[in-house]
C-alpha cells in the first residue's frame, strides 16, 4: 500500500467514523449525564470518576457515594479510565463530555486498529471499511461507546493488541508482542470477558494444527510467555478486587458467572425470545443485515477450505468462545444488554474472512464495472447500517427511556444544596432511589439510597444512626409515606420538586 493510498484510505476511514458519530447524534449524547438504558450501571461508573475528582483519593482507593461499605470504598474493573477522566476534569473543569469522551476515544482507537487489521487482508479500500462501519454502527456497541461503561474500551484495546500480534507474526519484532501484551493486559483488567475473548481466540488459532506449522518454537515460547504475563496480571487484579471489597465490607459489585443451568426452562425460553426476537435487531442490526451476516456464515462453512487458514481458525475460536460465554453468563442477558457486546466480535471477523475470500476468489476475476457495482452495494449497506443505528439511538435516548423519575432536576440540584449549607461531606438519605448511586452521585454527597435491594431497606433511623444529617426527597409523594412523614418537620430547602430536610436532631 503506497503512501497516497494510505492517506486516501485513512481519510475515508475518518469520514466514515465522523458520519457514524454525527448520524448517531453523538454531539448531543456526549454531553449527557447518565440516562436511558442501564442508568444504574452508568451512575456507578460516574460515581467512581466524580469521587476521584471531588475527593482526590489515590488510584488504588476507588470509591463510590453509597456508604453500604466503609466510606463508600468498592471496586470492580480496573479504574484507569475513571481516574484519567477525573484528572482531565482537574485541568478542563468537570464536563460529562470528558467522561463519555474518554470512552469514545478508546472506541475510536479500536476502530482504527480494526481498519488496519482489515487492510492486512482486504486490498479494496471501500470493502475494507465495511467491517469497521458494521461494528461502529451496531446500536448496542455505539450506545456503550459514547457512554461511561468500560466494556467497549476493553474490546477496543483487545483489537489493538490483535493488530500488534499480527504485526509480530509478520515481522517477529519483539516490540509488537510487547505492545500486544500491554493492550491485552489493559483489556482483561477492564473486563476479563469482553477484553479476553480476542487474545484467547487468537492464541487458540495460532496453536491449532494448521497454524502450528507457521509458528516456530521460539515464537511460540514468546507468545505463551506474553499470554502468561497477561493472565498473571488479570489474576492479580481479581484477587485485589476480592480483598479490597472484603476489607471494606462491600460486595455489591457482581463477580463470577451467571450460568444458564441456574435458570428454569421457561426463564431460558423467555430470555432467548426477548433477546433474539424482541431485542436482537434493536441491539445489533436490522433484519436484512442480520440475514446477510447469516449468509456470510453459510458461505464461510461452504468455502471453509478456501478461507485464510489463520482467519478461519480465529473465527472458529471466536464463535466457540462466544458460545461458552453465552452459557456461562446467560442468566444476566435478560436485564443487562451490555453483557451481549461480546457477540459483535465474531460477526466482525467473520465478515473480514468472507471479504478476504471474496477478494481472492471473486473480485480479482470481475470486470471494472462489476467491481464498481460491488463497491456501490458495500457503500449502500454501510449507509443503511449507519442510519439504522441513528433510529435506534433516538429510541434509546427518547424521553420514554430516560431511565429515572425526575432525573433532570436531580442533576441540577447540587449547586442549590451547597447554597443552603449542605456540604459535600455531609451524609444524606436519598428518597426514593433503588440504585446505589444514581441520585447520590448527582447530589455529590455520600449516603444511602432508601430502596436499595428492596423498598424502604435503608430507613431513616438506620441512616441517622450512621451519620445522616439530611434527607433529600426527589418525589413529593414520598413525604406523605409513614416511613418518612415524621421526619419532614424541618424543611431547609426546596428546589422545584426536590425537598431537603434536616434530620440531624
């Protein structure tokens, strides 16, 4: 690939990525506070970042705002993105665009690396853009790419590591295997499942019977050594998480597997029906695009022997890994759509494998007119996918899916709290809230959510006993409930429909 073509291809890539971002309403979404689907989990990520920003705690002392453990200290994924976002906010001021932007930049990095991988196998620039556009415009992937969760960054870093491993395979330069190990280490400590599928699958592909002939003993030793380092760091982080949470008495973050065999038959059926039929096209692609991918898989099987050996083994391992993952975490699928991000990975590399076959065995024999037609169809498919994603994002961010009652006022009230004398260190009881951090992180105060785990679980007497000075009620009807009405005598402020009571006496 000459320099001119390289610049041309990168400009086209940039144009496609900008188009995806603009069409998906990215400039508006990137400024949002946590909202819409899985606002619960988004607010937890926001809480880590805001706590770093507000309290300047050290990197290895992550904490949220809910005080169910000691001083809110709790951890799950490696908090590097939260810490980086907080430090950027120190420099530029606090903006949600920074928090979402760090996640989105990680996504862009992964998409650029994905394009570089595709270019190793597909010479036609327009065709090589198709897998990138396919992933970038996958509705659930785009949604979490411009968000707070670490799942998409984990996938992105694993793609980056794959590129450097493929470069190492071609050049045998140690720096590429070292960079690959670095990216994969970061990926697996962010999310072992999302970040670990690609490195495990490529290792399996390289060590399969056909791939082993292409790997000498020294190279195989370096590969295994690098994967060993990645595995050791992942295990170390897992042990740190368990020890840190145990020490601070906070086990709210889910760890472990959620297997299919713990579910009843009807529950399994309903999960399949809901995720495949009801939500499948909404999370992934339109029905015609999904049928096209199904056709790709059929062609992949029929032309198995003519597919690139490493690619076909890699796709096979990705599919096998996704199936195993699906069984082990199936119980989480009904509620948590971000647990299914991993299924986009096999589809993308299946597409790369099929496009490589198409180029090697079909495109090279076609006339110039037919090649142009193929390029036109590819461009049309990309545009259709991008606009389909636009429709899905508009639905996800509609008022019907805002995610939490009265959230706009809740996000506005923090300056008012400071104005009436509620300090950032004052402990509060938030009513009503069934999440750990949605309202507490918006208020910027540590404390307790009244309905965490079940309604009324954290009562006013309990919270007072544990240092709560104020009760903040974001739903006016709650003040007439028997559990709260006796503590509404000392109203110290009201912001629109939010009431603030002093309960320190």
